[in-house]
């Protein structure tokens, strides 16, 4: 299990870059962001745009299933075991957040780790309910026929309500990124683009998970979703 790494460098110690995020994790992050935005826009437009909404929802489901698997066998910084901490660690980190001595982490900090899980959970719920939803006009989810109209309507209401929770979580995520950039001087966006962070002091770079394994997992998850809805 990867331990949190504090940036407790001695004065004058040279800064260097450390690779933190592997390519599959970075691709997942940006593809998910783009697809969530596309799903929100097409869902608000409605009508014929719902066909694109359905396709983006299925793509999101593939990405989420990939991330769950990658969180078990991917690179160390991507694994859930590396960044999910107990309540004491989360509260301890929260107490330092507004002070000058907030510890830096190569990967997700204790609060950020649980925000990742929360986002994955609500998006998985959104994609799952969308499979059975309907709009009473043109569109029915690909698994609509598995349930009755009453159940579909209930899942549709849950789908629409959960959209508000996603908006809140996305807002909190963007706020946290802005806070770390403006207050803590840590550019998390750049790190998720390049995969590296500036660091001072000794730090072992989290080992990459094999890219071929990520490709296999992506193909398997895409195939599973295709068989589910095909």
C-alpha cells in the first residue's frame, strides 16, 4: 500500500519532478469530464439529442467499470487501497487545510480520495438508472423492457434528482482544485495533464500499471456493456 508522502524537504533541497498519474488514469479523468459535460448538455436539450445522451451515458458506464477494475490492479497511485484512509486521517488532514503546514501527497490526499469514491458512486448510479429511464416522449433506456412502467418512472425520477447531486460534487471538485492552486500553490490540473508533480525531497515514483493491461480491461468493460444492452 502506498503511504502518503509529505513534502518535508530540507531548506535548499533541489526540486524535481515525480511521475504520479499513469496514462490510463489521465485518459479516464479527461474522457469522463468530457462525457459528463456532454450528457448534461444533451439531457437538458432533450428531444432528438437524447440519442447522444444515451450513447454518452453508455460510454460513461464503460469508463466507470474500467476505473473500478483499474483501482484494484492499476498503478499504485490509482489503487483505492493507496488513497482511501480512515476517519482519523481525513479529519487530521482537514484540520491542517487552512494552515501553513498542510501535508502534500503525491497522489490523492485523504479528503480527495473519498471525493473520488463519491463521484464514482453517483455517476455509477446515474448511468445505472439511465439504463431503465424514459422521457415519456421518444426515449427509453436500453433496459427499459426489463422493468415495468412504474419502476421505470421511479428510476427516471431518481436519475433526474441525482443529476443535482452530480452538479454539487462537480462544483466542490472544481472549488477544491481552485483552492489548491490559489491558496496552496499546487497545480492539480497540470499534474493530471502531464502525469507529474513538482516535488522537493526524496519520493519514490508510483509504479505504472502496464498499459496493455489497461487496454485489455477497457476492451472487456466495453464488451460487457455492449452485451448488456445489445
